[in-house]
């Protein structure tokens, strides 16, 4: 069973920084895409940033130049460095992983049952 554990949310003043972390567990062999989405009150969940195993990244226009996504494949962990935070960055941030392979009992990587898995979310509040 693939599970995600997020950490690093909190309250920060405008212009401040936060770093989110998300560690995947569950006999992980490899993860094709890792990323972050967010959902503000009254709004739909939106993509923040994703990174593939090959290092290709996608960022929402609203965070380009301020947020940086990175991943440590050996630790099955993805990070989101958030700088120059704005009021409008306030949201619940969700970690996601897609196309996960886990180790089977015979030592062969096999695709996990679900296409994607989600964390429980971590609150980021930008407030003065």
C-alpha cells in the first residue's frame, strides 16, 4: 500500500518562505511523477508543480520563479521550496505521486494498483 506523508506547512508572513516535504512509503521501486497541488477555500484543486523521474518539471504560471520542486529518488521524497509567498498562496497543499512501481515478493517491480496516490494535505497560510 502506497502512502504519502507530508510535512512543512504553517503560517508565514507575505514575502516569507516555507519548504514542504512529502515522503512516499510502501516498498517503492520507482515513481514516475511526483508533484504538488493546492486547493484554496471555495476553489478547485489546481496544479502547483510536478517533476518526472527524468527531471522534467511543470509549474503553474502563478508560482514560476518563486517555487521550486525537487525530488530525492533514493528517499522517494518530493520537496516544494516556496519563496516570496503571497496571500493568494494560502491553501491546503497536497502531494501526489503517479505511475508508481512497488517491489513484489519475487523482487520484480510491479505497477501499483492505483494510477495516483494523494497525501492528506498540509495547510499553508500566508498572513500578516
